[in-house]
C-alpha cells in the first residue's frame, strides 16, 4: 500500500514542526486546574459560608477535622490519578478508582465501629448531624469550578473513554471541593463523613460522567 | 497482532519525543500505511472517499497530542486507541454509527493483514452474531493469541470455564458457517 502524495506532504510538514515533548505535561495541566479551581472554591467558602469559628483549635489536633481533610484529599488524589491516566489514549483509570473504593471502605468501616459503640439513641443525630441536607449539594457546587477547568484541560489532552474520564475529573474536583468545605463544616460524626461527604463527591463524579461525552470530545 | 512492531515503534516514539524529526517522519509513515488499512476495512463503500481525510486527521491528532503518550506504556495500544477514537468520531459525525456494530472496531490496528479483507469481513460478520463474552474469548485466544488462562482471567472465569465457553463458541461459529 503506498501512501498518497498529500499525506506524505503532511508527514513532512509534521516532522518539520516537531519539538521535543515536555514530560509531565499531562499531570501538570490537570494539577493546575485544581490549583485554580480549589482557590475559587476556597473563595466561595470564605464569602458565602465562612470558616468554622473553631478552626484554629481543631486544626491543632482534632481527629475528626483531620480525618475529614484526609478523606477529601485521598479522594481528590484518587481522582487525579485516574484523570491523569484517562486523559491519555488507552489509559486505564483503575488504580485511582481502586484507591477511591479503598478510602470509602475504610471510612465506612470506621464509621460502623463508632456507631456500634454509641448509645442507640445517639446514632441518628450523629449520622444526620445539623447539615446532612445541605452538605452534599454544597460539595457539588464547590466542585464545579475545578470540574469545569479539569474538563477543559483534559479536552486538550486526548481522552478516549469520555464517560470514565469525566467521572475521574468529577472525583478529582469533588475531593478538592470536600477539602475546601471541611474548613466550614463543623460536623463530627464519622458516619456523617462516610455518608454525606461521600455523596457530595459522588454527585460531582456523576456530573463529570454525564458531561464527559460532550465536554471531552476532541477532534 | 504483531509482536515485533512494539519495540521498534516505541523506540521511534521515544526518539521523536526527544525532538528527532527523522524518527517522527518514519513513525508517521508506518502509521499512515497501517491507518489506511485499518480504516479501509471499516469504512462503508460509499465513504471510501473519506479514507485519506481520516488518515490525515488521525496523523494530525497524533502529532498534536503526542505529549499524552507515556513512554512506559505500549505505543501500539496508544496509537490504536487514537485511531479507534477517530473512527468512532467519524461515524458519529456522519450519524452512521447505528448501522455499524461497535464490535467492528474492537480488533487491533496492528494485526498483520494475513487474512484478505473479504475473509476478515466475513469473520467479523459471523463473530458479531455471538454473545459478547464469546466474541471476546474468540478474539483473545484465536486472534490475539492469548492463552486460555489469560483470556479466562480477562473475562473473569477459570481456565476450565474458558475452555468450555470457547469450545461452545467455536461450535456455534462452525455450525453458522455451514448454514451460510
């Protein structure tokens, strides 16, 4: 099979245009979307929700505060890992999604143990806290800046499984959003974290999966 | 599935990523030929005119998005994923995707053209009549050359179960060949 003349010309011009590839392009660009999106989310928390009044004390060593932060960061890293792989042709997001499942499993296990040790009449109030009805939706809202940027950035890379790549971007953005929201939220229940934070991040991942095939389509 | 292509193409790609134009020219030339065969088999007769456009578009995409290639991963899989994406995108834009079974694009860009295009099409037509699980088994074992244990692991079954399922699938295929 011979290659037609104009395709050969194209190859010549592409070879002439070649510049060395910068290693780390993919992770750097995706990380940049979290830097900007996370800053916007932080701004939204400061302006509309306010930092929790006891932030200074809890940051000095409250276990639940750090567990919420840690869970959010691990979910964000899991999403980052998956998105970084799925932004490439033939990339597999399995590692990141497994990490997410592992983190979720550990938080659920921890919450279940705490629940069992609690007097039964305390269980419901600890699970629902004061803010179960607003927590997931706020995390979803806070994830939107990072999600939008991550989708824009990934579209210029080369995802080939768009729904999965979108879900990874959503998981990533959800983790960033949950970390920012943890600076406002005063809930202390492990079951609260396991349920409502997870739900918020899951909503963000679902939004990413929904938008993926449309937002990530490239030519 | 050509096994010896991977090291050669991977080496070319690494040199190209370092900025060596000659390596990029050689790699793109190999790809142009492969892509023409791959798309040629899958475009309907009335879209044969799109073939060269599609090849060029794919080469361009490979050029523009080359930074997404991770040298530690197989280059053949990377390039194939781009080609497959471009083909599906082409179908989608032409709104003809519904008429072509998606399974049509499942086999690899890297198979040696040892079967004539005709025979390959016949095989594809037969294969797509099988349940997806059986199709995959046949592709993995008979076309890709995986062992029964590997193909079984991929499909989430034991080697023994894979053997039985494959046998059943081959029996169905051969009875259909006789029927046509």
